[in-house]
């Protein structure tokens, strides 16, 4: 097999369709770090880190990563450590990265994702096959509603329902009265067939507050309540008394977190990311732990561009317990957009072809690597040189 020869680090910023915020977010989405990984036989793989400085797990235990810190870590530590690594030897890649610097899972995820894409393109198979095969051909999409004005949110939800999306996630956690009102109004607007979830991003101050507020939402039939409070022990207090299933997100980064959540009966559902455990390699470990614990799962993310979102889709195809609708974008370049809003967060994208959406589900690509090429002209167009 060929070896990794070169790694390029690129900072991009995509323009958003509309503001997308959640509790605790202090910078707009859209500015991400891309990794272009070359092998010595000329094949290229792409990865992405949607680095967020205010996103770091319970009590900041895994810290946050800005585009600047991610770029520095990839260029100065990770790249020198992986040069010469055999293409497709993902275990060795991670051993090399972990030996050179502790932590920084998002920087490592960008490298991991690029390495999988490179391996798949080298041997001519899709990444889902490298992950053990796919158990589903289509990934149902959950459309996320940020901390929008309620009237705007309701109108968007009605349009999303008309487009065939079957699950909506509403960001809550700032104003309890608003939280209850928006859930009630969205339910009236979209009818009973739509699944509705809420995500507080640790926004409720205490477990008692979370229980009191979510119980007011329960008449509107919640599919689940995502991370209402910070901390596994406090999450367990909420899970113990609510009828609505509780999802762990900020509390669940690595497989060991899943084991602790299981031991403490802290949640009913675990959200799996490509990025929180340092890439697809760790994400499959999280999925294995969740499967052993009999957790329901989805694949979630940080509103990646098409580069990182392709990794989400392949993970969702291969991870057996990811049976719930996934909070993933419907990545679509500007020239292929037609006015739809379901799963659309950016007015353009960095991939050469749009995702295929059928009946509210993304069709899993079957081509080599992640199955859709990167549009390097778009990357040049959306370069962010602020870190130069």
C-alpha cells in the first residue's frame, strides 16, 4: 500500500442561509478547517473539523477548539506524525496522533476523515465498507431549528413538513416560556405525524428546572429531550423522573462516556458524532459501546459542510444502533438548490454534486471514498485567510 506523503490545511467559511444558534454558542457556524491528504501515489482524501471553541463536553472536560488552534495542531503536530503512515492503517494513524499530542479530538477527526477517504479512493471502495459494511441505504434527516424568532421558526417548520422531512429538532434552553410556546406552536403547525425533539444544550440550570419545563412540553408529544442539563450525574436525575426519553450529547464523546452513562442510567439515547471521539475510528467504538448497552442512537453533528457531512452519512450507514433520524445537513451546492429549506443551512457547499434526498432521507453514496468529489473551485472561493 502507498503511504501518506503530504497534508494541506485549509480554512474556509461558508455563507449561511439564515442564523443558526444554540445555547452557549458564541460564534456563527460556517468557518471550518479542511484537511487535504495526499498519498505518494497521487491519490487525495478530504477531511473536515467543524471546530468550535465553546464546545467541549461536560464542564469543558474535552476543551474547545477554534479554527486557529485546530490549524496549529494539525500543521505542527499531527501532520509530521502521520507522514509515512501506510494508507488505510487507521489504527496506526491514531496511535501516531495520540503519541504526539493529547486531546484535540476535532483536529484528529479531520485527519481521520481524510485518511478514510484516501483509503477508500485508493482501493476503490466506499468508506462505509471500510467501517464494516452498511446496514441502511437511506439516512432519515432531522431538521434543526435554532434559537429563531417563533413566527419564523413556525413558518420554516411548515415548509420543512411540506418537503417531506419527518423529524424536527428545536433548540431550547434560554427562556422556559419561549421553549414551551415554540413547541406548542410548531406542533399545531405541523400536525401529529411529525416527530418533534428539543435540545437545550445544557441550558437548564438544574435538574428540577429541566423536569418542570420539559413536563410542560410533554403534552405536545416529544420524541426525546436532548441534553437538558450539564453533567452525567445531573442528567441521570432528569432521566430518572421524565417519561420523555433523554438523549446524551455533550455528555457522550468517547466510548468510556457511554459506559458511564449506562452504569449511571443517565440517558435513554446516545448521540454519536464523527468528530467528538476524534473521527470515524472512535465513532465506531462509541457505536459498539452503545450497541452493547442497548442504547438507541442517532448521528449528530455541528452543521458540517459537505466534506464533513459525507463522513456523517457513511457513519450513519454503518453504525448498527443509529436507528433514529439523524441531525445532518442535506449538503447542496448553490447551483443545485431549488428553494427547499429542509436540512439546508448554507447557501452553497464545497462538494461537486448535491446529496440525493428521497422521502426525507439522504441516499448513501456508493462511490469510492465518501462517494462525492470535492469542488476545489468552491474551496478557493470560500477561503478564509484570517488565520494566515
